[in-house]
C-alpha cells in the first residue's frame, strides 16, 4: 500500500513539473494569460486573478468569435478589447457551458488562434498576437578529462540564462536541443573537476559543436556527484559525499588493494586490518559500529551493481582451518588500477535511497571508461619485498630447584613466593628472533598489467588485464626443512608448506560504451580468478607459548608443534568472481533522464583444507584431515529510475526523481570434512570419517523511492525523499520499512553579502536527515528445527533438534542520522576545509536476547536496543606553497566518534565477554572487568602475590574496543612541475583499549611471559598476571591502551617529461618507489594493535589480539608506460 | 489535455499495481535449511526427534567443547581429573557466580529435546514402548545430574507451543524426586526391554541414594545383573567421546593422582580398573598429561549406568544397615565388594579385608566406587554424599591446599547455573551452595 502511495506521489510530482517555464510556449494551443507591467510582461497565476475567475454561462453554437467574446465580456462585466488585425473575428466557434470561468471560456474559444490575453494594471483585458516561435538550434559535444583524455560521464552542461541543463552520457557525450539561436555561454561541471565555461554560437536549425576538457581539481561545490537518483550537483546535496580520484593515487602511493585506497583517506572511514596475511580481506567501518549482531560493512557497488563484500561469511564452523583473524572476502578482488573513482556515502542521511542494508554507508566504485581516438595503451609492472612490520616479545623461563627435594624444575614467581622452589636463573628466547628458527623471511610481490582504451565518437572501450602474485614473509626455516625432510624419508617438502601464505590474482575488466541520440548503453564486465593460501595461524601461538629457551623443539611450543608441523596444515581458497552490468541511460526529452541498471555479481569459492597423513600434529603425527568446501555467493541487482529537472520559474528549480531497486543475495555452502586419510590421499574419498554439511541463505530487498529537490536561485536547495522496502528477512508481522530523508544546502558564498570577503572562494552550509536499515539473516525470524546426523541405536541416522523459537515481529535495524556541516574554500581554493557533525541513532537494534539456560535454546533475536554514534569529521586540504619548481601540499582528515549503547528495551541480562561487553550508557563491545586498584610488594620479597593486589569488587568500564579517534596527516612535495613527487602519510588511531590475549595466554596458560618468570619484572606485569589467574579470573590488566601512530605510506614518484618518455619510445613513463606500514609508535603490549583475532565473527568485534600475523611492511617499485 | 491526464492516471495505476504485486512475491525466498516444527508431526519425524534428543544427551555427557560435559566437568571438580589449563576454575574448586564451568546449558538442551521427543513418540511411534522408556530414563538422568552436581535451586523450563515457559526453582530434593518420577515412567514403558528397564532401575536407585533413602535402594536394583551396562554411544564422525578428544587430541585433561591432598591415587595405584597412559606434556606446556585408556578412541562408550553400580549401591546399603556383616564373601557389604573384585574384572583383584572401623569401611567402600566407576560421572556426587550422608568435612574429601603455579584450591563444592539463567524471572540465585 505504501509502495503504491509512493509511486503515485512520485508520478504526480513529475507530472506537475513537466512543463518547463521557458521563455517561449509555442507548443501550447491555448492563449497565455499575461500581466502587463511597466517593465515586462509576466505570466499570470490564473487561479489568483479575480477577473479571470468570474463565471459565465455561454450557449453559442457556430457563432462568430466576436459575438462570443462580447457575450463573455458582458456577462463577466469586463473590458475586453480585440482587433481584427490580431485575430479573425469571423471565425466560427461553439461553446456551450454553464458556470465557466472567464479564463476557461477564453481558452476554449481562442484555442489554436495563436493569441494571448493580456491584463493591464487598470483591469483591461486585451487579445494580442503571440510572438512568433523562436528560432532554435542544437548544441552537442563531448566532455573529457583534460589530463587523461578519458570521457567524463555524468557531467552536467547548462546554458547560462536559460533553464536548459543536460547530463553527459558515460561516453561524455551531450546534446542540448531547443537552444535559441545566437550566442550562449555553456558551463560543464563534474565532481572532481574545475567547472569550465565556453561560448558557442547557435545558428537557425543548426547544430553547433562544443567540447569541454575539464581539469581535475579537488572537490568543489560546482561539481557533480553521482547519487542514488543519478548525477547531481554537489551544491544541491545536504550531505557530504567523499570522492577519491584513484587515477593518480595508484601512481603516488603504495596501493595493492582496494582497502589501501580507502585507508586513512576519508574522515570517519576506518579500515580494520585484521592480520598481516597476504590475501586478507580487511573490514571497512564508517562512522562507528551501529549493530550488536549484524554486519557493519558498508554496501559495495561497482558500476551500479551491488557486490557481495561480506567477510567471514564462509567460515566453516567445525573444521577450524582458518587462522586467527583471517577473514576471507571478496572486497579486494577489484583491481585498483581499473578504478576511476570511488564515492563514499557515509551514513543513512546520505544513503536513505539505498534503503535496507545501507545503514552502514555505501561505497560506489566506478571503473575506467574508454575514450575516443586511437588505442591508448598503458602497461605497468611492479615488484616488491615484504617483511613483518613489528616483532614479537621474547619468551621467559625461570630455572630453579625444588626447595624440598632439590630437583631441578621450572620455578615461577608465585611458586618461589610460596617457597616451593627457588629461582636460580632466567633465560629468554623466541624462535621468531633467532635466524636459525625464525619463520620471518622476506616475501615477494610482483604485478604486471596492461590496459587499452579507445573508440570512435559513439563507441568507446576499455579493456584491462592484470596478473599479481604475492608471497608473504612466512617461510619454513632451513633447519626445519632439513628436519622435516629427514622425518619424511628425504621427501621434498611441498612449496605450500615452505611458504604457507601466498596470494595470486588474475583480473580482467572490459567496459564498452555505446551512445545514441538521446542516451547510451554501458556494459561493464570484470572477472577475477584468485588463489589465497593462509596457514591456520597456530605458528604464532606456538611462538608465543614456547619454552623460553632453545629446547628440543627449538623454542616452539611442544604441544602446538614446530613450523614443520603447523605449516603442514594448509588452508587455501580458490575463488572465481565476476561482476557484469548493463546500464542504459535514456533522455527522451531534455528535462527528463531515465536510467536502468541490471547486474549480476557471482563468487564461487573452493576452500581447500588439507593435512596429509603423517604430517603435522603434535607429539603424534596426524592421521590426515581434509576439508573440501564449495561456496557460492551471488547478488542480482535491478535498478531503475527517472529524474525530471525543470525550472518552475526564473528563481525556482525542481528536480523530481523516482526509482525502484531490487537486490537478491543467495549464498550456498556444501562441505565435506574428513579425518583419517589413507596414506598418500589428498581427498575425502576413502577417509575414515566424512561429515557433510550444507547451508543456504537467500535474502531479498525490493524497494521504491521518490525524491524532490527544490532550488532557490541556485543557492538554496531543499530536498525531501522517502523510500519503502519490503524484505524477505522480516518477520511475518512486519511488512514494509519506510525511510524518510530531508536535506538543506545553502551556498552562502553566492549571496551578495558574502562578496565583502573575497578571500572566501566558496562557503556552503549543509544539513541532512535520513534513515536506512540493516536486515537480519533470512532465517532469523523463523522457528526452526535443525537436522543433525545422530548416532543412535548403534547406527548413524537422521536426528533433529529445535534450535530457534523464531520471532514473527522481527524487523530490520533502523538507523537515522542527522548531519550538518560547512564546506569552505579559501584563497582561490588553495585551502579547502570541510567539517561535519553527525548524530546517528540505531533503533530496533537486533540483539540476541539470551534465554535462560533452562529453556534449552540459547537466544532469540529481537529488536531490543538502540545504539548511538555521534561525532565530528574534518578535512583540511592546503597548498602551502606553490611554484613551478616546487609545491607543498598537506591534507589532514580526522574524526571523533562517540559510541554508546543507549538502551536495551528488555529486562534481559546479557552474558558477554569482558573483552566485548554491552552496558547501557557505554560503547558497545567495550572492555569491562574489576580494575586493579593498587598493588604493592608488602612482604618485600620482590614478587607480587594475590593478597598484595587490590582489585575492584565489580566490573568497571576500562575502554572501548574500536578507535573513537582518527587522524591522518598526508603531505606531499612536488618538484619540477610535478615531475617528482614525494609523499607520505601518518595514521593515528586513539582512545581505544586492546585486549592483549597474546600476553594473557603467555602469562596464564603457559607461563612464558616476563611477569610470571622474572623477579625483576615490573610489578604491574606481575600484578596483572596474578589477578588474571586468581580465584576469580580477571583480564583487566591485559586491557591495554592501544593508541598508535603508524607511518602508513611513503612514496617517491617520478613522471618523466615528454621528451624523455619519447626517448623510451613511449608517450608517458612513471617510476614510483613506495613503502607501506613503515613504523609503529604505540604503548600496546602485544605486537600489533591493528590485528584483530576475531575479524570474521560479527558478535566478537574487537575481541582482541590473539597471536597472529602482524601487519606487512611493503617496499614496492612500480613502473608505468603509456603508448 | 484530457488525454494526457488519462494517460498519466493509467501509468500511475499500472506502475503501482505492478510494483505492489511484484513486491509481495519478489521478496519470497527459499530457506531449505529451515525445517518448521510441523514437519515432524509424523512417525518419521518423531523418530528423528528421538535420535536428535539422544545425541544432545550424549553431547551433554561428553562434549569436548562444553567443558568436557557432565563426566569431565564433575571429574574436574572432584579428584578424578585435572586440567592442563591453569584457568579451569572448576579444577581449582573456585567456582563463583558468573562462572559456571559445568555443562548445565547442554544438560538443559538435552532435557528440552527429550521433553519434545517423548510426546511425539507417544503419538506417532508408541511401540516398542521401550523407546519411550529410554527417553524417559535419559530425561530423568538430566534431572538427576542437576541435583547431584549443582547447587540447590535449579529451575526446569519448557517450550510450549513455541513460547518459553519459565520454571520455578527446585531444591535438590525436588530435582531428585522429579528424576525418580521420570525413572518410574521409564520403568513402566520398559516392559519390552530388559536393558532399558535396568537402566531405569539403576538410575532410580541412584536418585534414591542421593536422597538418603537407603532402604528403598536395594529392592530396585536387586534384579539388575552385574554384567549389565548402559553406555553413551559415540561414533568417529559425530558425537565423539569428548573425554577421548580432551585426553588424547588436545591433552587438556589428565587423570589426577592424589589431587589436592585428599585425592585418591588413581594413577599410582596401578589399578587395572583405572588404566592410564602418559600422553606427553599437556596443553599448558608443563603438566604431564595421563589418559584414561578406556576412552582411547572417539568411539569409546561411557558406561554411566551399570550392574556394577547396582552392586555397589547394594554394598553401601548393607554397610549402612548391617555393617557387622563383614564376611569377605556372601551378601554382606564386604562380600559384595569382593564378589565384584573376583568376577567383574579379569584377572581378578585380590579380595579386601575389613579395615575395622566405621570410617575406614566407608573410605574403603567409596574408594571401590571411585575405581569401579572412574570416569563415569559419579565421583563428584560421592564426595558430596560423603559430606552430607557420612558427616565428613568438606576439606577432608575435596581437593584442597596448594594447586599449581602458586595457586590454591578454593572452597566450591557445587556448580552454579550459567549467568543467563538470571533471565528467568523465577530464578533468584542458588538456594544452597553447600554439599
């Protein structure tokens, strides 16, 4: 019902606005009603003109026009003058009507006579001849990038003084019909480019050609951005949309994947790096965490098609082949070199029209397009070395003797304090720090790619192909290779065990544009074949839990095993991923633009886990394990819409949009998990036991929207919109989710009073309000019984148990957001400042309400809570110094977010980990435990004992797990007209507390940390170990400030001048040396504050740092050639 | 003009109709993984629910991911097993509110699954009735375990027509009496199966023993043959024996020896009833891990109900009622014990002599129980009974004194419910945490 209402509303709005108020109205058959003033003649509002609303009743059948006009004037008591020079008064007309208004009567009898009715200030009505129809022509042309020559789709071209505006096709082509003959000034605008104005003379009935070559510049108000409703000028939007121009970035920075582009470049956008494994898929977090149970990933669209970018969805729960923190995902499949730009829609205030699922923001990726002309080739290649960005701590072992027997034994501090043993000496060792035992080697990276683009005026193409290989820094040490080989009878050890972490990708992208008179068709197709091999991760646990001296296991933990054992457990992912889309844009008339996109995104993954018989295992060798898991994920997208842009008057413009979207996600997993493999076998066939499982998840969101924008004098823009969604995951008692939106944009710098401050180039205030949602899984609303394989009566048989009681009232989480901000450009755009305040509130937050144990079912998903994220974002971009020989620019972007659990509307008591607790009034997933109040070595034995530590009685808030503060400083020096550019980026994240599980386990599971071994260890280290192992477990001592500053990027780029490039027989040549993750400053006690051991598990956000691969340091040399 | 309006109206109506109709069907999806409860309203469904309930019960008994289940959990709290995790609070008797470390959740899941399967079987597969009897018996055992190992005041909730119905708190006595009631049902339905009948008889007697109703115990188990065994069922692929996994694979569980001063010498006694084998260094990298080799396979059954237990219960009753009958053979308490030592294991164990004093006789009896019933989930209940029924002090029977790595044993003697039980409005904490 609501959908129907919205469509009616949208159509009605469009229909009412379809008549442009141009200077001429030659298409109208009836007379215009005009008011003659001393300066000009203006259109009358008939409904508000009493003289024209008077009523008459006429009964005239085939009478002369003059007679009928006289009757009308007489009955209405009006003075109506007309002349036979203007109109043939003998024309025979028929009018039989009662109680008709004067205006209607005159319209009827003067139909098709090409006259107007003019009302004088004195109340006299006159019939005058209409001016002759204007002589018009057409302007057409092409909009391209002045630097690259690439077409600029979506650019808006407007004619000064007229309300004629069109949007260029994806091929950059535009046509404006109905332009009055004469000279005109046209302006082309596009986000990321400087607006350009050019003059053109239009002849009678002729077509003039006018091309634009826009120069790229930082975002400015005059440019155009792509929104859910199509291209729109940025000045019209009340919300901030950030754009990253990727073209130049891949030259000037160490970019190896999509998340490298997003990392620290947009305020409020955080990349959670998870681990340093090659092939990892980090997560993206925009403006804080809103959900306690659902994904917080933003939506990803590539060329208008929604792409499944979920992470961790493919985790297999029973096999455990995946590493700590390893989250497989498809987010980084796209080739950064194929990307033209990325638009980031941050929150619901901007993402409303993307509807359910868009509450976490939307990332819109646009790939490169072809350009007309001869084929232009670009080839690039890069090579790099990889190493761990940080090290690991040493393990400790305290040697001692039993005080009773005198026997040698390990003597921990508390045992010494209890006088059961006496410490003789202390050793420290880490197998990661010894050249003979370490698994930290030197990784390698290589990449080779080629792109070609070209075409003719109405047909362009862009094709690219790239191959990429990366082998991480993990490698089996030489001594271990020898040992394992000997153990296996001299067999050669497979490379996947020698180098257990590697990733490779083969990517193709093909884009084609075909333009027609009033539209164009764009085809996009990408194909990625990837292979990722990641070890299970226990090698880092084995390193951190080792003995503390070089024992028979080379200092590795004996239970877990040496690299020869841990690397024998392989986990690989083979993925095939393609995304195809067809986008049709059709402009049937100048003021109406329609579009439709149909696309399909498909990912097919094969998870390949293998531990051969006799390889790996602890004290006894494994009998072999095998996981063969096939997973498919597909997303179908249909997106249709229309926008009508008209001028309602010389001061007021209108833009009306309607649209509908449909997204269907289908995931399916089939897995076979085998143990006990036959000798030499690498498949499940013949295994002693095989367990099979299957999983399917399908969800659909279908919605429609309408949006209306009014502009006042091109300075003030007011927008209202609403979207309604139906979803497959909603409970049966909930049907439609409705999301409203409103925004205001005021370009203050265009006001007259602003001209007194000439140093302000532009100034805009904007504010927006909007809502969006996130939906639960498809099965969450349903009561269900889960089938299992049972062993009963001595045989394997079908079994089933009830696992959920369902929730018929389940609905999507709903997030509403208000934001307001200022955009300022100073000193001729040399300084640009953006500041935004946002206030986001998620209601109906989905929470797994814990049921009492006695019910026998763990949870019930309910819409119980509300979560608030409130904060500031800022961007400062300045060209500090600029000259032909040297320029210096600097960019600061930062954000502060305040996350709070506002309420849980239930009396439920939540059982959450101290490392990620929910407490009303505090950040979600925050750290809670009774704090260590004080400690002192009261008995003077140099050892902190349990009774010497005072711990709080109740759990207290210790900190939040996600960084609330972020600041990035990027700076660059350009020499010799940008031929050489040196750039660097520093990334700060602060205000959060890490959960140092690595140290916790070292101290309390294996006793390998300093705090339980070394009598000279700081008392705090001793105290936290003591309370963590006390009568009541307490982790507070390992909840450590994880604030850090990371030297994230450094690059030196050289762009050869044309002369040198020619000498190399190329058109262009660039060479870049860049580094990533170069230095870390942090007081965090675990190796890397950026690793997260539970990246794939939604409900364990920020749980902590179990030992896993630290971030990778890259040094990359890249060369690019243009032909 | 009119034409245009008509066209607009038609367009609006058409698009609205299409969208409205489409939205109602476009969002329909398949959920093949989801089986609605109604699908099981048939004979095949009932049998499937029965098998699922048995699986859940088995998992609650010995699941490596749930603190080793009932057997391992109670063994840790007592002197049977020790953990190679320093943080295992149950092993250190340091259970506090908020940290349960007992698979009460798994037991509740099993109990609810059994409660759902019983009416389905009654309705659709009433014969052979011993199937229902088995479900009643297992249900009774879940209630028995709550009473035997946990604090007093455990509620038993249900799901009725898809809605949770929260149970009231039950005292230890009420829980055991409820178990007896369900064992009685099992006995009624078990007429066509001696195996299930004996399982119910022994279980009922065990509940009576916990209640101290010694005079009622003997009659119930007299007919149970000594060779009778009812075990959990495990396969290599599903329902693996969690004790095997914990001892052999992860080496997080080890047979204890003289644990905490009072513990029995399960390892060094070299008693064939508790065969052990060194597995190497345990998970903590320090402690030697010894496995109970009767569970040396993922498929090893756990004989948690047996004729041995029936005889031991008879011996205990005899000792209480007729301690003077200390003949080394015959039907007196010592005669029964020696009968077992002579016939229930090969080669036979040497017969016992009467130690003479009441206290030492009790010690002897409970030691025999500990070794015969090792690793079957009885020892924790026995320690509690030593306190409540034989007047022993807690610190004379439970592990006490220094633990490992400078830590000390705590004072816990029972497990407490998982914190999530606080979401039951009828639950206000344990009524009694004493033995």
